[in-house]
């Protein structure tokens, strides 16, 4: 028989809506939730089942990081691709552990150096290493002259042009074992040859990528900042849209029409990190402003409001794994969603749990605490509905449970990230 545990006296946030059950109970059997709701009279339950009195601690579903880059080293973002497969694999093992230790029990990859995410996903599923349930992506796929085609991201870029070459690239990624095909629909302010307002693909190229991916049961995730980019993504069936910074009414309405099949990740940690720490990357504030990043933050706040008005499903996550937004700080997104996007803490938690879970598993086994779902559970010391920032404090997690298993000691002083730059300089210790 599967092991069973009953957690009683919980302040229970099930992730169905923003409500909380004061005297909550959660009953775990094997890797699944057997019951989550109002307390049941314990006298009526088999006394041999283990019981844990939580004394009012906050219990919620494990979170989902929906723009994960597990193979990124926390390095200068302009040097990210410069890792050998071996270095990137070690990096990924470390980051998978840190991500789980940060309360994220599942993750949607938005691009991986080499084939690291695919390997990580298998090792995590086989319980060889700790980490989140992972929907794995391969290298970024883009056309010649796109942001992907920068020549400095050796391990991260795959270039193909035209519908048939792009179909071939999708087939190759399929062969390699990806779940997600990551594409760049438009560009980036730091990229001189393809800005945030410039489309990379022709319509028939995006259409071919999505068609080929969906034929093989893969999903497509895109980088898309401009309104035109979001429209192209929605029109041709892209599943996950990251950024969506510069929405116009038409783009927002198209997202509304597609709201049952599309997810948007509006995180802006990259912009905020770049603006605040540009000198550390050798850039000046003037240059960052000229390249449109302050404008991008302003536009994002308006765009998120348009999506909130239309009840578009939004996911947390956004390019953590770079020097200006390192691994382990993912829950900063929740603070941004509340303080800058004006969401209630409960709404921000729903983005991180219910909506992120549905994004990673469309079959509905993740993201909420209900009978039959995976027992991916956080037991938190403190109430994030009163102060969302506590989700950034790893010491607040009394327990991180994934599939009914409690994981411990995932993040304490554990740091052996090997950086390509350190190896080049032979100064790592
Ligand atoms: Zn990204």
C-alpha cells in the first residue's frame, strides 16, 4: 500500500481561487493528493496513518517557473552560450536543485544550452538528481539575422531559414527529445541587428514551425515583445508567449479570443536587472535608455493591465539565470506582479501555481491541491498573502514536497557553479 500522511491544522491555499481554508487538512497518498479541504474529524480516519499537526502553517501548491533556463550560469548575459556541454550539464544539475529548493516543483523551459534540459528532465524523472518536473526545450530556434543569430551563443542557437528548413529543425529537436520548441519571433533592445520591434520570421515560417511541432505532440514557446509579434504568435498557434511587453488593443483582444489555449509570461526581471545593474555589464544608463528598456517596463505595466482586464492566463518566470537575475531568486517575480503590476498576492500565487501548472501539464495534474493531483506541496512559515516577499526567503520553507516526497537541504550554501569564464581564467577554487 502507498504511504499516507495527513497534514492537519493548515492554513490551506489550494490554488483554485484566492480563498484560504483556515482549518485545512491535506491528505497525501503515495505521490498524489487524496484530499485537500476543510478538516475531517481525525477520529474517523485509520489511526495507523501518519499525522502531522502543522500548527497553522501556510500550505500551498508547489510553484511553476515558466521561463526557465536551467543551463544558464548566472553569468553576464552576453556570454551565456560559451559553455561546453559538460560545463552546462554541471550547471544544470546545480540549478535544478536550487530551483526545487526555491519552491518551484515544476518548470517550463524557454531554451537550453546544448541538450542539457532534455538530459536533466530524464535524470530528474528517474530520481537521479533533485529538480522540478521539467518540460524541456532545446536550443533557441531562429532565422538568419534574428536575435538568435548573434554568433556569440554557440551552444544556444540553431539557425534555419524557410518553412522546410525550419520543419527539419523541429524534427531534429523532436529526435533529440524536446517537449518544447523555443523560437524568437521578434528581437531585443540590446540587439543592434534585430530590435524588440522587428519581426524575424515570415508568417509561413511560424506556421510551419507550429504545425510541425504540434504534429509531433510538441509545444511551441516564443520570445515576443512587440504587438505585431504577439499577433503573429497567436495567429499561428504558438502555445506560450513570453514578454508581450508592447500590446495594443488588437493584440490583447486576440489573446482574449485565444485565452483557453495560450499562456503569457510577462515577467520583467531582465529589464529591471539591466536598468539597475547595467554598469556591471559594461553598459551605461543612457545606452540602456536609448535601447528602449525603460519604455519597455512602462509598456509592460500597461500590457499586463490589459491582460488582467481580459483574464488572460499569466505565468511567472523570466530569464533567471543571468548575473543581473541569478538562479534562486525566481520568486522575485511574485513581488513584481504585486508591486508593479498591481495584482493581489493571491492572484500572483495563482499565476505561480494554478496557471503555471496548467501550462506545464495541459492534462491537469499540476498546480492545485485537489484529489488526484500530484502531491507537489509547499509548507510555508508565514503567510505570503500578507507579505508576498517571504516566498523569496528559502528558510521559510518548512517543507518542499514533490510527488509526495519531502526534499531537504537543497539550497543551503550549496554553490559549485562552474563558469566558463572562471575556467578560462583558471581561477576557480
Ligand atoms: Zn529567456
